[in-house]
C-alpha cells in the first residue's frame, strides 16, 4: 500500500515531530475506534480502556520512527490493539458474559431500551460463541469497517482466507440466531449498534476489497 493512500500519514508525521495539537487530534480520531474494538473483543469496559490507551501510547512512541508506505496507520493500530486484547484473553479462564455488554440508545424510552439490551445481548452471545478467528474477522470487517484487504493484512492471511472466515462466521451466526431472527429483525433500534453486523448475518452481504 502506497503512502499517499493513508489519510493519517500527515498526522502521524506531525505527531512524530512533537506537535501537541496533532497528538490530540490523533487521540480524538482513533480512541473511540480502539475502545469499540477492545470492548467488543474483551467485553469489559475497564480493560478496553486500558488496551486502547496502551495501543495509542505505542503509536505515539512509534510516531518518530514511522516509515511512510510500510503500513497503513489504522491497520497497524488495529493489529496492536488486537494483540493486546488477545494477551489479556489468554490470561482468562472465564468466558465473556455478553449480558455485560450494553449497546443501548440512551434516547430511547425505557421499554425500548430494555428491548435493545436483550437484542444486543443475543447478538453478542452468538458472536462470542464463534471460533476466535471467525469472530475477529466479523468484528474487523463489520464492526470496525476495515476493508477485506486491511483485515486480511492485519490477520496475516490471504483475502480468500478472510472471505472464507467471514462466510463460515455468517453461516454460524445465522444458525445460532435462527430461532430469534424474526424478533431481531423487528427491532429498528438495534440498527445504530448492531445493524451493520446483523445485515451481514441476515442477508449474507458480500463485502468487496
């Protein structure tokens, strides 16, 4: 991937030169995505915050040595965060409780918010039941919205292998949610939190690289 395709190249160069404003911009731009990724993989808000901050700290330390064109910043940062998450997951023995993950529209009325919690927990439970590689592929492509090329690079696999993981993951998610699919599809409120991923589950959307 050539350097001019990376929208963060100028920003990381400024961070490497000690530009405080650029560093603040980088944190504002990347922290929410890293938090979302870590929380999705870990299921724990406090741990997710630790991972996101550590990933950004590593990027800040790397900024002065960044080589344009060698890697896309967003892909590199995702890979660091994923590795940090897996380090923590390897130390765990208990499975993540999907009910602890809240993806709720705070503007919704109480009854609607309860429905959202239930639906989100169902989707998260199914996602957490996937084999690790399938789950990671789904998270990267449908929640983090990385391209197939970026996700495959991050996972150190070919695009064909990634697409195979996505296909198997979607099939298994559909099977896990088969008994609840009509209920899930009837909740418009979920669109803001799980809509992209569930579109992939319910309609087997094909992504392009």
